[in-house]
C-alpha cells in the first residue's frame, strides 16, 4: 500500500514523455537470469529527444538506472527503486558507412551487429558474435572475448548525462580497462561508431562460427546465466590468473544454493535452473568468493552488476 502510494507520487513528479511509463514493471522478464523484482517505473524513450527531455526534467532525487539486455546484471528480488530506462527499437539502427565506419544505436544487440557487419565484408566485430548484450552494455562493460574488446574497435560514443546534456566521447576518453569503463555512472550511451576494416566474408563468417562453436563447448550459454560471474584476477591476459581455476581449486564446481548452481561445465558461470531467487544466486556467489579467499588468498571481484533492493 505504502509502496503503491510512493510510486503514484513519483509518477506525478516525472516529466511528460512520449515513450510512456510503466509502473511496477517485472524485470525478471527481461533479465538473462530470469530473476529479480520490479522497476518502480520503467521508461522506454520514444527517441533521443524524449530521453533528453526526461533527463533534463526528472527530479534529481529520483534514482535513474539504465539497462541493456540485462545479460550482465543480477536484479535483486526487492526490485529497482526509481526509474529504469530501457532503450528499445528507436535506438536500434545500424548504419554502415564508408571507410569501414559503423554506427550502431545503443540498443542494438551485439550479435546482430556482428552479423550485419560481416555481411558487409567488414572485419573487427567478430568477437561480438557470442556476447548476448547490447551496444550500450558493451560500452559500459568494455565487453570482450577471444582476444578482442570494445575498446579496440570503438571510434567514439554518444551519451547523455543526468541533466540531459549530450556528449560525444572519443574512445581514448572512455577510461577503458579490462571489463571497465571509467566514465561517470550517470551517462547513458545512445549510440557508438566503430571502426572496422575490409575483410573476406567467408573468413569472417568462419571465425564467427568458430567462436560460436567454442562457446557452445565450453560455456553454458543456453542456460539462465549472466556470463562470467567474476573478473579474471589476471585480467584480459590469456596467460593470467583465471577465476574458474581458483573456483575449481576451492572445490566450488557444481555447488548449489536452492535452484542456483555453479556450472559444472564452466565454474565461473552461475546458473538459475528455474526457480532460483536473486538472493540464492548472490548468496552462492558470495560463498564462492569466501571459499576462494580461504583457499588461495585471492579476493574475486564481481563482474556481474548487482542492482536494486534485497527482498522485503
Ligand atoms: C551467456 C553469456 C555469455 C557472455 N559472454 C560474454 C563475453 O564473452 N564477454 C563479455 O564481455 N561479456 C559477456 N557476457 C556478459 C554480457 O553479455 C556483457 O557484459 C554485455 O556487454 C552486457 O550488455 P547488456 O546490454 O546486457 O548490459 P546490462 O547487463 O543490461 O548492463 C550492464 C551494465 O551496462 C550498463 N548499461 C547498459 N546499457 C547502457 C547504456 N545504454 N548506457 C550506459 N550504460 C549502460 C548498465 O547500467 C550496467 O551497469 C556474457 C553474458 C552471458 C549471459
Ligand atoms: N531477449 C532477452 O532479453 C533474453 C533472451 N534470452 C535468450 O536469448 C535467446 C534469444 O532471445 P530472443 O529474445 O529470441 O532474441 P532476439 O534477438 O529476437 O531479441 C533480443 C532482444 O533484442 C531486441 N532487439 C532485437 N533487435 C533490436 C534492434 N535492432 N534494436 C533494438 N532492440 C532490438 C528485441 O527487442 P523486441 O522485444 O523489440 O523484439 C529483444 O528484446 C533465447 O534463447 C532466449 O531464451 C534469455 C534471457 C533474456
Ligand atoms: C563470458 C565472459 O567472458 C569470457 C570470454 O567469453 C572468454 C573467451 O574470450 O574469456 C574469459 O573467460 P575464461 O577466461 O574463463 O575463458 P574461457 O574461454 O571461458 O575458458 C578457457 C578454457 O578453460 C576451460 N575451462 C573453463 C572453465 C571450466 O570450468 N573448465 C574448463 O576446462 C575451457 O574449456 C577453455 O578451454 C572471459 N571471462 C572473463 C571473466 O574475462 C564474460 O565476461 O561474461
């Protein structure tokens, strides 16, 4: 009752937008883990101008969170306070220009981008083939795989800050590191330009198939998961210290908590077998962190973003 009143109050204080607001929107529906509570308010902007109007006029004290495909995010069971912004089709264009420049909206799925770019006989974005997020999430996470990452192919990105001011940000200004972008958390990316190079279509497609097959063999990609749970302590260096080896050595492969499990196939993946709660998944992750710390002295860092409130 109190919560409903609070939401109604919040709604009344939000600016008029064309995209529309949805109250108590179930985020489990959009999350790869298929867990989590509701967004107080979900906002899908009608276009860039709508997003700008929202940000410029949304009261400062109302929290704003942006989500892409929610493939690297664990939404807690108590839901997300304030407004969750989910960019949709109006931010879903791909434009392939001259000189290998590729413009993509922030909501474009990485997989779709890699396929269209390959069909245009351009190379550089093959690694996106196996990453189930969006361009916006790739920019924030510096998503990467198989020896490449977003930082190496980005030319520049466009973003709005919490006051509705638009920024053009060059790749070298993003503060990219392994699975990290140092820009302020309030920035909402709306689009990016990538630099690709001409390539042989058959070779590009073959490489993408190879990536896809390798993932199917080594990662539980068809389950309800968030990808790698923890960052590799050795970073992107293929010879560096691997989270999965530490987890394995600490005896955590296959460990369960309710319907949550540490994958038997790849023990840096957390899985929801169907009825896990976000709390089950997070608790299991913390158990693993503690066991690894006790066993090897290494403190694993979460790669997965955890957002929202604990269940009440
Ligand atoms: C099966 C599986 C395999 C995976 N494999 C890989 C892999 O090989 N390599 C890899 O790097 N990752 C991998 N991931 C993790 C995930 O797909 C990536 O991190 C991806 O980039 C997240 O994108 P998203 O759109 O789902 O972001 P979300 O999970 O929705 O959000 C992640 C972060 O990005 C922010 N964000 C999202 N959109 C925007 C935006 N428009 N503007 C500003 N911030 C934004 C969110 O606020 C949040 O902080 C995998 C995940 C799964 C489920
Ligand atoms: N889609 C998801 O969020 C999740 C998918 N999965 C798994 O992933 C696999 C594939 O999922 P599926 O939904 O069929 O994949 P799709 O590629 O059909 O769609 C993925 C999402 O991307 C959106 N999308 C697609 N193209 C664009 C674009 N150009 N611009 C903006 N948004 C776009 C879709 O939006 P729209 O709704 O407008 O079509 C949809 O929300 C399945 O195995 C599924 O179980 C698991 C968890 C979550
Ligand atoms: C999935 C993610 O990214 C992944 C990315 O897909 C792959 C491929 O480049 O390399 C990193 O995983 P990783 O270091 O565990 O490498 P993987 O390719 O998955 O595995 C390496 C090798 O170890 C083997 N392996 C892995 C886990 C396991 O339990 N057992 C096992 O034998 C695999 O079979 C494979 O032969 C990224 N993870 C991190 C934290 O950096 C993600 O960030 O969400």
